[in-house]
C-alpha cells in the first residue's frame, strides 16, 4: 500500500500537483459513493427494526411489498399512533392491494389495528394520510355498512381484517410501515 502511495505521489510530483488532487478526490468520491445509498438504506431498515422492537413491537419485512412493518400492541389514539410511527421514520399502514391485505391478515387476523386512512371531510373521500392518495384498494366491512360514521368517525381501523371508520380519539393497536 505504501508503495502505491509513493508512486502516486511521485507521479503527482512529476505531472503536477493538480493530478494528485484529482486522483485523491476520485478515490474519496468512489469509495463513499459506492456504498452510500445501499449502506444508508440498510442502516435505515435496521434502525426501524431496533426502534420497533425496543417499543415491544413485532418487526416484519413484507413479502408482498418492499416494505417493513412494525406491529405495536398498545392503546393509542389515531393521532398518537401517527406520531409514534413518525418517530420511527415511518407512517401508519397504507394497504394498497388485495395481496398486501391478505398477507397482513395472516399477521393480524384478530384485534383492532389503526391503519393510515383518514376521511378528507372537505371532499368527502377517504385518503391515505401519508401519501395523500385516495384509497384505490378498499376492504370496508360491507355487512356493517362501512364507512358509516359521517363526520364523527374520520379514522380507519382494521377489525379482524375488515375496515371500519371510528372516532380518531378511540384507542387501538397500531401498524407502522416503512419503505414505499
């Protein structure tokens, strides 16, 4: 290694100092850029997993989507759940396909869990809070005539897999999602 440095120094001396600076800058650039994005993403995933498990959550990488999930059994309002997810650099769950819904049913087949859908009362539509997108895939409980709450029930939860609108100040478990 020291022989290589000596040769680069010698070349730099004979070819001019600017060549040495260019090589040094290129080496520095490529060694940091080669791993930066991949390493950063891996670090973010690990940080999410650690934060999830430190809060007695259950971490799970999705096999249907390229996302990670944190299932936290804790009695939280919708807004408190959103805030907790944001502390993990994530957001309340957005379910965008039947395949994702089916996969999640294997994980949360019982209990009630807040999901990231919220009623946009100005436009009278349901949207995902994080992305702002209208719900394309929906799994409302049609037997229970959901959503049914008008302006009193503006937040959505999964009740044994079927979606219901509920008052946002009710307390349920949360699912945080990261990665979209």
